[in-house]
């Protein structure tokens, strides 16, 4: 393959943007609707099923999509609300907050175009255009997408490039789904033992205790000012990082402007900001400077051997309900749990040998969970490193060996 075979084109030459619009006169009996908030970096979730005869169709639900259509948020592109439709539901519409990009398959590959648009340089370019707009929210127009230029390889090479990145993203999706199931299994074991008491005849044994969380767990508030060590790379556990992909961001300390909590492998975190959105994290601590946002509560079991048990306590629905009953702030976007008050939560405390047995049972679950997320991190790094090199012709798929 030679770079001489590539040609410079506009996206508008190989794609059509916002071609398909739904009309109410079509009278669909129901709609499967996807809004921008339900898409983050190729991850689609919470598709809303709306029966039109019973519920009003949102006014934004107007863009039709088909298999291999690319949906790309026109508002604040740097928030990465983009995806490619691979499993279309019947009567599916997306928000007018998306640009729907339909690729001409005679000359271009949808996956190739999609991954081209996810490059940091392209996202930054579109976001820069959005920030210059005069609309209420920073936004781009279809023409801004159509006017982007790219070097287009022959169709066969496009398909090889797109297929490679699709394989990586499919592996990431599989690991994510496995981890969701692992979390459910660990929660089910905890509920069976310490809520329903199924192994103990359905009742809490008489020699078990109920104690405040403060007796068994402490809150860590040790902080670090990143500006005191500006030349190091920090493993940063933030609210946006959790929401995007549940992976820390590795960034220069000089770019982090506020103090952070110091974390280690014995800690576990839960967000005190807007606790109605559950964010619970076991930091991986794979570098020398793991830190987290001060919007997290950092817990540490007083007996480190029982960390998994107390993590499961914090992960339980009962603790979430308690957290929501001890918040400040009157609006959803500003509500915060009060860390010190969480220590009054009542913990059902069995004898140490029972806790040891539970920890032995779930240790492999949590270990596999962490292993899968570290694999996701590796796959993402491979993908994000290769995208600009393959898209520019610096590398060709034929040059690569087994990378996964």
C-alpha cells in the first residue's frame, strides 16, 4: 500500500449530514429515542422506548438513523457524545442535538470515517469552532463537519483500518459488560449473606452486632497540592473520568489546579457530589502519584484484610439510601453528601471468620474486575495511539502484528 493512492477530500464529498427527518404525519406507534446524554464515546445506553399514543414525543426526537450512521453531538463536541449505530432498533430516532452522518459506502467506510472524527485533533478543531458560535451553547453546524478535510485511502484500506478499531472497541465493550455482571454478582452475594441472611436461616445470628460505620472505617482527608510537584504525571480519579469510562486520567500535575486527596490500594471512593448518581471506585494505583477529586469521600477499612467487605457495604443500596438522606443543597446539580455524617451509618457486623469467608469468596471477583479495567485502559491507549498514525498514512494495517 502506498500513500500515493490516498486523495484529499471533504467529508461533505463522501457523507450526507442530517438527511433523514421524522415527520409526525408518519404516525409511528412508538419510538426508540436516543438523546445526547445517553451517548459517550461509542457507548450507547438507556434508549427510551416511547409509545406515542400515551406519551408526548420529545420535540427534539426528529432525526432518523440507520445502521452505520454516525451520530455526533453538535453541542460542546469536546464532551465526546458520539457513536456509530451498529444495532438499530425499530422506529429509532435521535435528538436534533446530534448531527446524523450517513457515509456513501461506494467510496468510504463508515467505521473509518467514525474513527477519523473521534481523533483528539478533530474533536478539538470542532470544539474550537463551537466556541466561536453565537448560540446559547457552544455548537457546530452540519457544514462545519462537511468542510473537514481528510486524506482518504482506497476503500479496502479504509475497511481494514475501521475493522481494526472496531475489534478494539468490541473488546472494550465485552470487558465492560463482564464487569457490570461481576458487580451484580458481588452485590448479590453480599445481599444474600448480610441483608437476607440466607446462609444463616433467614435471620441475623444473635452473636452479630450492629455498629456505626465509624467503628470499622475511617475517612482519609490527606491532600496533595499538584503545583508542589508540577513535573510528575498524576493518576487522577475525577468525576468526569468516572462518568466517561471509569478509568483515571493520567495528566501532568502542572495542569491540575486544585488540591487532591491522596489515595492508595487500601482506599475506596464514593462521590459526595450528586449522590443520586452512584459513583463508587476502587482505585487501581498503577503509578506513583494516584490522587482523586475532593468531590469523593475516601474510605479506608481499619482492618485492611476486610476491605472487600466494607467496600460491599458502601456499594449496597442501603448505604446509597442513607447517603441520599444526608445531603446539602436543594438542586440536583449542587447536592452533596456530608462525609462525617456517613460514619453514623449502621453496619451489620458478623464475626471476623464470617467476614474472612466473604472476602475469600469475592476476592477473585474484584480481582477480575480490576484486571478487566486495566485491559480496557491498555486497549484504549493502543486505539488512541494508532488512530492518528493510521489515519495519516504514517502506518498501514499491513505493518502491524498482533496488538491485542
